[in-house]
C-alpha cells in the first residue's frame, strides 16, 4: 500500500462524522470507510483486502482520535 492511499484513508476518517466513527460496530465502521475510499479511487481486490486489514487493526486508534477531537 502506498503513501497516497494511506493519506486517503486518514483523510476519509477526518471527513467522516464523529458519531459514525464512535457508534458503529467495528465491522460496520470498516465497511463504511472502505465504501467511502472506493468512491474516491478504484481499488483492486487485493487493495480492498489490504485496506480492510489495515483499518480493522486500527479501529481502536480511530476511535481514540475521534474521542480526543470531541473532548
């Protein structure tokens, strides 16, 4: 996964409403972010799998960042 894709992931996270990021279950959160990313760039099947794994392992970090934004 290249740096521009990683930047896009975190840009999409920043653009997403805090309430969605905090209240969705992990799998729904990952799916939501993947859908929004795939609207911006064309992803291969391999890239979808890589992003799914990347986002899945960072859901706690994502929620911690969002909680610090709203605090």
